[in-house]
C-alpha cells in the first residue's frame, strides 16, 4: 500500500530538512575538491591542445605563403616567354637602386600580370611593408631625378582618353612639392602603391634581380657606366641585370637550385603611417644575397692547409690589387672557393624554416637546424670575433640544393 506524504512538523521537520539538504542524491553544487579536479583537467587539456592548435595555424600560414610564392613563380616564368631576352623580371622592388617601383621591378611585373602583390604578403611575417615604401616616404626631393646610375623620375606625364593628366608617383611628389614624411606624401603612396597592389614583405635574391657581376681582367667588378660612382654590390652598375633563361640554361646551377624570392628579415620601421600601415611598422629588405668572403682561414699556398688569416676581409666583397687570375692565390680561386652568397636576410619564419621560390617554379623549404636565426650555406664561424652570425660552421643547406657561389657559371671548388 502506498503511504501518503505528510509534511513533518516541529523538531522532526528541522531534522528532515537538514537530512534532505545533505543527501548526496539531492545535492545541486560541486564540492571544492571536485571543482579543483575539473579545473586541473581543463588546464591539462589546454596545455596539450594549445601548442597543437598553434602549430596547425602556423602550418596553414606556411601553406598560404608557399601558394603566394608559387603564383609569383608562374607569373615570372610566363614573363620569360614574352620577353626578347627571356628575363624573369625587370629588376628589384627598390626605389634607390632601380627606380620607381610602380614602373620597374618584380612587383611591378607581377601587378602587370594581375597579381595584387600587396594582398599576397607572407602571413607568418611581422613585416607588413617593403623597404621601397619607406624609401619613397622619406626620400629628399632631389632624389626624384634621372642620373647616370638610376632613373627615379620615370615616364613623362601624359593625357589619358578623358583629357586628364596622368603622373607617376615621382613627378607628383616633385610637382606638388610634397615634403619627406608628410601626410600628403604618405597619402600619395597609399593611393598609388598600396591600393594598386605595390607592396610586399618578400625579398628578391641577388641572382634574381642582378644575376651576376661583370668582372674586369683584374678580378674586380667592372662598372657598366664609368660615369656612375655607384659601386653598391646590390646595385645595377656592377652587375649583369635580371636573371634570364639564357643565363640559366648555360650556367652550372640547375634551375631548382637558383632562388628567386624568399621570406625576408626586417631591416627597419616606417617613419610615418601610410594607409593601413601604422608608423613603426616593420618593413622587409629588398634584396638578399651578393657574394662575400666566407672563409676566415684560406689556403694561399695550394698545399691543402688553410692557414692564412683573412678575418679583416671576412663577410666583405673581395677586392684585388695586382693579384693574378689563376693559381692558388689567384683572384679566380678566391671568387670560386672563398666566397658565398650572403643569405643572412632569409628569415626562418615558419617554425625555423624559410620558404624560397626557385627558378623552376618550385618552392623549397630550408631549415635553420641550429636555431640561430640564419641559414648557413657554407660560411665559417668565429666565436672569438664580433662578426659572428652563425653558431656553427656546419652547412645547413648544400650548394647542390641552393646556388651559393659568386656566379651561376661557377662550379665553386671544382673550378
């Protein structure tokens, strides 16, 4: 028989209420111990999952970076088929060295093939601009001119079909007297460069935009224009010009070893805001590479023993004075054996790796094995000196995988 429920009264009622409240089956709250256990479990799971999530995100950014480079590669290779000399590009994205970046340089070449370079930045990089942006932003007015070294004035103004005067960025700066670093100049850069796709945080390699030195009979780089005083190894006056298919086909380095573009290190910060780029934003260097001395000790006697100290010229461009071309101490031996391409500007952004576009259109991943922030392609290290960038002299990439000699025509140590 089912008994009726009755409401307890008096002291029995109080005892029943207490019993009811503390009965485990009727409890609605966690105990402190239970809460601590749950929190510790959540913390453990978070500690396990967050690094995995971070790696997954970085992996996705790395894939996007590779896809950007591959698209650039398609554009450059397509360009070689339309140019009489088969050149991969028209030059560097560098106002000081090559001229107006909206008219010349690999970014301009990409934009002309409907690639919006400013929307194809490497997402893993903290750099949001190229050095070219800062160059135009801060350049004095007298820089916007045509000289024997470089044309920074560009094409003349003209009337379009609507009867409107069209001026490039240089002529606009001059005609409107826009001061360096001014808001008006920044607005002009935003309008004529950023909004039209002229920006990047990748760097071109020396092989891509310069391809090689013109060496004189004395072993020193020879000027293209004797009246130009510029002897910058990354400039145009001492070099052959942009990489061509003819040079690539006749060289010793295979196309899949010749780098074109890469993740780039920062080289400065914007002096003022430009469009959506804030003042202080990091910008990437424009060119990575150029051959410099890579040996601290060299063998000048030909006996196989490296015992001549060259620390004074370490990491500098070789120069020669009365040195013979051939032989153990000849200048050709120095170029072939004692120099390497300066790839310190390649930035291992992707969990210690660098994405590099090669001349065959592939993207190669180079690993900073010792995590020192640099890719060592055959340089000595000297812990006792101040100019030490690599923590180990063990090469992190072989020359058969990354062209590193002074010339694509060089066999390096085999010469």
